[in-house]
């Protein structure tokens, strides 16, 4: 059986995936935007706090352009 389009599937690494219509692609994209916006509105401050902690842990006070664990 031959397929018109064969693109690798990023989820399962197979080459037999179906293509979406333009309308379906837009609907999925908009759905993911809503999910992402809701997630960020609820947990965005925690995500920012996490990255802020990581940034302060890696600052070399004497040479701020280097990380703490860089020997040279």
C-alpha cells in the first residue's frame, strides 16, 4: 500500500503518519495555545522562580561572566 505523504512521526519514529487539513492544524494549534496560556497563568511564577534560582546558583561573584563551576 502506498501513501501520498510519508513524514516521520515525532512521537513514535514511524514513517506512516497522516497529514492534517489546514483547519485541523489551526484547531489543534489554538487548543495548545489555550492549554499553554492556562498553564502559564497558573504556574508561570513557579517556573520563573525556578529559573531565577538556577541563575543565582551559577553566578561567580568575582567574574560574573563565568559560571561558578568553570575553572578557567
